[in-house]
């Protein structure tokens, strides 16, 4: 399946859902059994349920700050959808059904399969490092964390012995990889070395991770004695590992996404062919949309339908970012070049 508890900012029109002028960073949280997608204020923990209509059983949320599109996987209907935060522009852009990693444009066009079931078992979450032309994913099927080029070449195991690995992300400033291992969260360097445990809450499975300069955010879910699901979203101080609960009372928060999770210095990432990927970087952070070219990237999806789309987890301020998608090997491949983008449920 797919791998992406915050309350609304209530700070006027610049922070309201539907505005592309974001006054403050926020989290998107996909509550799978609650069948909602929430926007959460990362300081106060206040939440707003986004008016996206029937989101099915959502997972793996993603966000494009330039277009204000929210992307999510719907596990009930086997679709990937997108809509702006005010609910406008909603459309289904991809059918999903089997485990592969594919790439597509943000509107679901030009889908191309990068890795099939022969190379991946059950990819659950995915994150891109376009500065280095790499992608990382958590494979829940064999308990490993993998790395490959963003064109799918040279897949390599970097961490083994992981249980229930549902989340993976990158701290681009510090060059650290964060990943879940059941009810624990760890970080490592980008080669899978220097592993450090950051969080352990017995029986509470970590389903989502996001990072910024000062905090690590996570979502977790667990069952009580009556087998009822409960969930929460919290943040962990990088400086002293102090835990703060932002949102409680959720059902199954299967994935979170930070609105500002962009790798600094990325200007263009363009896979020129299935075998090569060119990444150009700049020393300036990607904060000015007018200086950024369209970026596309591998996303996690699955599909047997034609004209499938793959944008899912998109942590970036770069314009038009796309991501590796986990999609079926039966999807027709496009011969046209596809731009490269970033980041991949229950």
C-alpha cells in the first residue's frame, strides 16, 4: 500500500486553505480511517479539515506550494487525487493497483515505470534527493531501506532488519535520513551509517515523518484493547529530543507532509532518458518561484490504466514538481521526456 494533524492557522486570508500565499508553514495529515485530510499549524497544533470532498481512505499526502494543490492516495478507490486546499480543481490523476515505482508529470501525464516488482517488494514511502539525483524508499515487504538513482538505476540496500517501515524522509540541511521501524524512529547518514534512535513509544507505529530546521514531526497509530484505532501527531526537538503532541484524537494518520519541505539549492532536475538523470544546483535556496524551472520526480503509485498520473508526496517550493510513483508494470511507457520531481501509505 502507500506510505506525505494540524489545525488551521486562522491568520487571515494569507493562511487560509485555498490561498497560495502561505504565511506560516503547516503540516498536511491524512487520517486514513477518519477519512479526512487535515491542515495543522506546526506551532499551536490547531487543525482545519480541508474541504476536499470524499477523500476515500487517504494516505501519503503531498503538497505543491506554487499551485496550492494537495495530492493524496485513496486506498479505497485505488486512485491518486489532487485538489487545491479550498477544494477547487479536484481530479483523479492516477489509478493505482500494484507495487512499482514510476515517474509522471504533476497532472499524471507521461507516466513511466522505473522499478517493477522484480526490484521492489512493497514500497511504502519514498523521498527524493534531486541535488544528488537519488531517491530513497522504505520497503515494508522485506524490511529494508533502499536507494537508487532517480531514473531507477542502481537500486541498493542501505539499511536492513527494519520492521513495519512505513515512513522515510530527508533532512536536506543536515544530510540525514529519517525512517520508521515499527514503533521507533531512527536517523542515519545518507549511506545508511551512523544510525541513531530518536523516538520509541511502545506499540505506537510510526506512519509519517517530516523535518524542518528545528523539529522532527511524526504521526503514529495504535490499537487499544478493543482493537479500536487511535492516532496522533507530534514534534520532536532536534536540540534536546523534547516531545510535544500537536494533535490527538485521530484515528489512523497514515502519512504527513510539511508544506516547506524543499531541498535547498535545487533548480532543475531533468531525466533526459531512462538511463541518465541530470541535476543542476544553485547555492541559493529555492524560495523564488520565478527562478525555478519545472521539476518532476519519481512518486509511489500503482496502476493498470492508461494516462496515469504520479504526483504524490511533493515537498518543495520549486514549480511543477513531480515524483516517483509506485505503479504497475503494465502501464504504457511514454517516449517523451519527463521532468523530474520529489517524494510516497497504509
